[in-house]
C-alpha cells in the first residue's frame, strides 16, 4: 500500500490519529485533501513536526491529488461496498459522496463492523495487509 | 508546477517562498524538502496556516530525492551559481519543478537519473527570498 488519504475530515484528532496509523503500519505517504478549517492546524502541525520518513501532502481537492500523485487503484470503506478484490495502492477515508466515487473511480470495500472510522480503518489494514499485530 | 525549497533552516524563507507560490500561480504546489532547525519548529506551522488561509497546496519530504521519486516532475530546474549558464528558466510547465537550495554550507545531493537543468540566478548579494521572487515573477510574466 502506497498511502492513506484523509478527505474532508476537519478534525485535528483524526489527522493525528491517522498519521499514527501510518507510522504503525509503515505507510510512507499521508495526504490531507480538502481540509479547510483552521481548527485543524494543531493536527496538521503535529503531523509536520514528526521526524518520521512519511511524506506529507496537503491538497485543495481530490482533482489535485489525482493529477499530482496519479493513484493506480484507490479504495474506500463503506457499509454498502463489495468485498476486496485485487490490490490497491491508496486508501481514502472521509466524507466522500457518490459523485467523488464515480468521478475518480474509487472502489468501495464493504465494512460490516460497527466500529468508528479509526478503529474500522485499523481493522481493515490488519486484515488486508496482515501487516502488524497491534 | 512545483516550487521546491531544499534544506531550509529558517522559517522566513519558507514563509516568503510559499506566499510567492500561492499568490503568483494558480496551479503551483509548494514543496519543502529536508527542513531543519527553525524551519521545522517555526516554518511548518506558518506553512500550514498560509496554505489554509490562501487555499494553497504543499508537500513535505525528508529529501529532494524522495520528491523526485514520488512525484517524477517532467523537467527539474535547479538554482546553482557555479553550474548554471542562464539567469533563469525560460518557462515552466505544469509538471516541471524549480528547486531553490537554501543550504549554503551543504550542497544538495541529487540521486536521480533525471536530467537536471541548472540556472545561475541573478546575483551573489541577494537573499534567496529576493532572488526567488524576481525569478518567479519573470516566470509568471512568461506564462
């Protein structure tokens, strides 16, 4: 897996927590997309000040993310998705709408858990990668 | 296009170059590679605030080579007074990068197969911010 994208999640807590997930799973790229609230500054600054080998990207919108990083297969998690088939390189979490999913050809992976977004993502990463026991 | 500041140790150059990048160009991404010292502790919070208020984009990498590997820009122009011939690049495309090294004591070490195009800039006595602002303004005029 190449990277994790946080989309329209205007929360410092989420920005910090997902960065920590990247660190834990050895994910080398972390993109913040459509983050628009100054309330997120503590979270962004936390991420930027870590001296980890994680590349950090901050983009205005998904279009810019696509043009600059050219993802091969982008997936997201939802109650209404399908099972994971094949591989993917980027995982996107956040407030995606149907238009985003269609326009950017995002594969929706079924998440049957009742966990919150952070725990659900962590569970998915453990299962899809078997990367690390927490 | 990508405006890259490499090896910066101070926060002021980050603030100046990011502001130039966000104000001059619509499709510009500011890239910070290998920031050190004050650039980390004061520069990065300034950069994040600027990006949010001016709707700008940025990337942070631990080295210039990580940037080249991950983004793979088409042409890479590098400010280097000893190797460059022209004062500044003729023009910059959307997928080109212009690199401003900000470490006077350490030379930027590139590990890439990509051809680097050096330019010499304007004068020895200018600060990097002043020099970059003139160069970027000239590039903007030609777009």
